[in-house]
């Protein structure tokens, strides 16, 4: 079974490599510095729920009580750097990591000290450096309000005027108070300076006016020009990427079943800033929960959603566990400890999608043109001066066909299907007929029609040679084992 998976993975990798033969090369180091957030993809996780790499910080942990700390830590993030990197994410958002009364960081007690369950400052710095060495950056959450009553500021008698209210067991700062504003800006800026992280997500913005938030964003970027600053809330502030809960709901509702109204799919792309696009958030029920309630098969639904999100304009954001179809209605059930012993089919699918996206600047920021959008049937192109791609999403209950014309693609072209290995050429009716089975996504690279794809044929031949070689080895081992058994008898 493992060999079968290896063969299919090898074939897919070789196909991708040969399909991208001659395409735009990967960005060099100086080009990476000029990237915008629209070219990134974000993996959103909770440190405590990911991987336990160090036992010495596991005091008062209980993996059987979902409300308790489970043991995930900074060393665990470093141990799993290859796992995350192989999926192709460029930004790892790890939530709030300050001292906290609660595992998910929602009850911080400091803006300086790190949570001891997660590890030491030195271990965190090691994580930041390790990910940076692999061309990935770490993003942390910085909550502007809604902290624990045990927060060091809340316990300071001199700062009692900073507190405006206390609801749901959390303390709310007076974000209109200039002293509070200055203290928050200083704390966040000091953290960025100390640890050289790649991004900050400002959370709990309620009560913060746009002018203050913009001042904070400017201060953070003055500290580090390349820093990304975003939020998980709607705001008119000058964030690098926008967020809309309605957008997340649109994608969740379109892909949780087939034949859904997809008319609103394009709404997120009307703004000047790139939109964060996702089907899950860590504060809501899981997409798997929604699709299962529709009596649909969640892994297939997730393939449809991921195959679309990674190809559309915007910033793909994937919550940890989405790639293993993690289920749950609400926290803490939606914050399960990560299961690394699960089937990796969906993980491999995401890896293939991101391999394409990361190797092609056109798929990240090329011109977008919508061709078809009809109740789950979606066809669009991503184009640049260097290359052109056609993406077909058949999120319907029937096989679909769409005819593209030479006016749309050009004369004497061929469409090389990447995920399902299909090739489309101009037919006798002078159209390019693309046909896709139900609940499938295909990504076509538009190339000049030069007949047989020699690199691909060579690569495919190599896969078969490897397979035949493996079979021969197994047969010989079997014969040798039988001979040994006969001799022993």
C-alpha cells in the first residue's frame, strides 16, 4: 500500500515537474523580499494542539480533557517543520503565545512573557530562525483587548483606569485611552524587534478606532518594513489583507455540497487589498462538520474547496486539521490535538496544489478572468506575459463540458491537465473541449501544441521502469524465501 502511494506520488511529482518545464523559475532571494501577501499562503494553528516535542514543560496537562493544555510546544513546531513545509505554506500563524490562562491563548496574562507550556524564549527564537531558513515565516496573534483578569496590567493598581469593562471573564482595555494605545504599540513593537517574526495578526479590535489601528500598523512596519500585519476581523484599517466573515461563510456554503449557488463566489475580489479566503476559522465550527451535515463525503468536499482556493486571487488561509478533515461543532472540540497517523491523501493533494502555486508566479498573482460561473461549475484563467492557466472546478452532480475558443486561448495550443493528466487539443469544430467528471478540479497549463510531450513521456516511462523493477525484486525475494523454506524442510 505504501509503495502504491509512493508510485502515485512519484508520478504526480514528475508530471508537475515536466508540465512546468520551461516555466518561470522560482524567485531568487532578492525577489522573495519583494513578495506581497497575495503571493503567500497561511497555515493557521494553535501551538498547544499541534505536536508535543518536549516533555519537561508538560506540567498540569491532560490530553483527555479538551479544555486543558494538551502539551503542544515550540519544540513540536520545530520537529514538524518538514511536515508543514512539504505542504507548501509560506506563513505559519501560531496564535497567541503569551502567558495565558487558557490553552488557545484567549486569556493572556502578559504581552511580554511567553507561555511556559509552549517553551522558552530561546526555543521560540529557534523556531523563528528554523522556519526562516526554510523560506517560511512565523506570524503571531497580538490581542488588543479581551485579556485575563490576571493580566499583569490588570493587576497593576496604577493602570486601573485602563480597564473599561469586564465581560465573559475577560478584561477589556479602554482603547480610546492614549496611554493604553501607546503601551500596546510599544509592547507589540518590542516583540517584533526581539524575535524578528514575519507577521502579526491583530485581534480583538472592538473599541479600537481606525486611526489608532493604522498608527499601530505603521509603528510595526517601521520596526520591520517587510512585516505583514493582518487581522481576523473586519476593519477599515490599512491591513495588508482584508478579512470578512461573510466571505468565509460564502466559501463554506458553496463547497459543503454540490450544485450550490456560486453567484457570490467572486465578491471577495472587488476590493483593492487581497482578501483572506478560507472555509474554516478557528473560532467557528469545522467545514467537515458542515459537509457531513449535508450527508456529503468531507474529504471530497475539502478537495473541491482547496483546489479552488489555492488557484483564486487572494490569500489562502488553511486552519490546522482541515487537511485531515478534522471535525467539530465548537471549541474545544474544533481544537483537537493533531493526529499525525491519519491517511495523507488530502495532505498530498494540498502539497500538489501548492507545488504548482509556489512554482508559478502567474497562479499567485496573474491576471484573473472568469469564463463560467454556474451553480458550482467554475472556469477561469490566470494569465501573465509568461504563461496561461485554465482552472475548471466541477462542483456539481454531473459530468460537465465547457468549450473554449482560440480567441480565448490562442491558435495551435494544447491544454495539459496537471491533476488528472488530461490533454486537450483543438478539435474539428475549432474549439478546445474540456470535460470534467463531477466533484473534481483540474488545472490546465496552456502551451503551444508541439505534439508529444517528450519530457513527460520520459518521466512516465521512468515511473513504470521503477515499478517493474520493484515487482521483479519482490518476485525474486519470494522465490528465495520459498527455496530457503524448502531447504529447511
